């Protein structure tokens, strides 16, 4: 499969800022073409890459005041390497986190999914349950909303669906995490978020929105929840979002059966 991904982020920087962008394809891929550029009022500025244990490539930019434009483009031909899990990962991803309150949702998980022993059936059941209980409504949630508030509101966007899936799976003893991705086939196009669960010996993608085929996804960032996977973090200073444009295409868009396990690669 050939995939082309790109993003443009335009910011008004009103105070000198330390900015971290998570827009590049993770290092499990080997893009045949790739570029990242940053310019302030039309002039190129420096940046450097910080990598984490899961292959997320963070581009860090020290920006002065003005109009900052960041562009990323990549062409990926074929699949990337298959992500693995360490023992530490499996411990970390069974614990509650800021946006995935698995401890609070443990009674709900136990009541809704009791008796499901087959791992593949469990993933499909959680995905279907979340997908049928939430409505996808753009702008319906706050950046501070976690899985519990999402379930009470019964609506959200992709990150909210992913947080609820992650929280329920962790409550059932299944290591689960969140991945930010480029998603060919997504409409309207944007950065996308899905859950991943460790089943057997692989991370399996869970996307309760069913808005894009999981086998076409391109991983960007991986972590406990949205706190680890945001496309932009303003570490200091101030920057206001002016424009966000995302594109992701694939030469093939396969059907997606949620009952079948899929690994992001």
C-alpha cells in the first residue's frame, strides 16, 4: 500500500514560545520522501527532533512572535515495522490515566462485558458498544474531557471514542493505549485518534468511530491518552491556532471488519 500524508499548521505566536509538534510519521516507517519545514513570517527557522520510546518523533521549535507556519509531507511505500511491547509497557497501559479513568469505569466494564473470554471477541464487543452508545458530534467535547464525562455526555469526537475504549479495556485487565494517526479515507479529513489493545503478542487497533479503515492508518504518536499524543503542545509562551489542514490518501482503501484484528503498520 502506498500512502501520502501531509499537514499544515499555522499559528499566531503572540509571546516567544517553545512549541512541540507531533505531526511526523512514527519511526516504524521509512518514508521514501519526507520533509518538515517551519517558517516565521516567511523566514525559515530552526527545529530539532526529540524521539520517545514508542518511536514518536516530536519536532521542537523555538519561535519568536509572528505568523508561524509548519508543513509536513511524507510518502510511505509499503508497511512499517510491527510495534512491540515491553513488560513495562504492559504495566503502564493497564493503569488509569488522566483521560482514561479505568478505575471509575470498572463497574461498567464488568457489567457490560462479563463472560467474554475470547480476546478478539472482547475487542469487537468494546468497539461496537462504544460506537453504538456515542454520537460523533464535532466540537461537542472539551479538551479536558475524559472517558467518564464522554460516557455521561453520550457524544464526542475521535479522541473521546478512543479514551472510552482505552478505559474500558484497561478496566478489563487488557493493556490499552492511544495512537494519533493519519487516516486515509477519513471524512472530514483531520488528525485521527484510535485505541490499541495488546492481545496475544501484538497491538491491535480499535476504532469505535469506524470512520476510516484501520489497515490504512499511519501512526504519528503513541501514549497513555491525549496528553501524550497531541499534535501541538505549547510548552511555554503563547500561540493561537489559525489554520489546520490535514491530508491522507492511499492507493487502496480496504474494507474494515471490526471483528478482525488489525495492527497499525
